C-alpha cells in the first residue's frame, strides 16, 4: 500500500507542475531571463518569482550524501536523467561540455530511479562524459520532490538555491542561448 500511496503523491505533484506550465506567462516572468528565451531556450519556463527548491538528500557515485546546499552560492543546472532515456543520452554531452567550458556554473546530473552502477559507468563511457559528477537518486525522492514526471528535466537554481527556471525535455545546454541565460543568472 505504501508504494501505491507514493505513486499517488508523485502523480499529484506531476499533475500540479504540469497544470502550471500552460499558465506560465513569460511576460510576467523575470524580464531579463524571459528576453533570453530564444533558440534552444524557447521551451524554458521562467518563473515570475523564484521558488524555493526542496532540500532532499541524494548521493554521489562514492556513496557520500549530498544536497543542493553543497553548491550554495553558485548557479546550479540540475538535470534529471536515466540510462534508458534516449533524449538524456543525446543531451548529456552538451551538459558535459557546459560543465567543462563554464566552470562558474555547477552542472549536477542526477540519475533518478533504478540505474545500476555498471549501466551508469557504461553510459558515461559510451557518451564520452568526463566532467560531470555521478549523482544518484535511486528512489526518485529528489525527482518526486521537485515535481519531475518525465525525463529529461532540467531545473536551474539561482545562487540562493531557488528554482529560477525549468526545461522539460532535451536541450543543448552548451548552446550560446543556454549560456546567455546562465550568465545572466550568474551575474546576480
């Protein structure tokens, strides 16, 4: 029964976040960020007011407990992915390049759900990932807490750890359009 209850909560959160998407009005959102919603960033949902992100623990590849606060004071690009997700496979090299070429931004890729370590290592090797940390959310607690209903989803946290924007679906996060959004947030 606990699994069914958890599923209901996850579906309710997903429904809540999904219901908000059509209501998001870029004209009401942060004008500087909204002006940057071009090219790769057209699908970026910019919040009118940055929303507090939940502090839910996750682990790194070595088993150490982590939280978003570990990167406090930095803009964080938090990407939720899984080894079986084809759009995630296409998106990860751009996130890796972003981490390498824009070190003032923390790129946190969180493997959510049941992803076995050999499959994670194989995924990183096959996609050429060298600069992204291996972060794990095996029970999808972080993903559920942040209203992630499908993959990939990327959440951009400002320096204070608030959700400033969200992208549902794949994007090239190393594109100039994405970097412009992140530079704007980092300048604040």
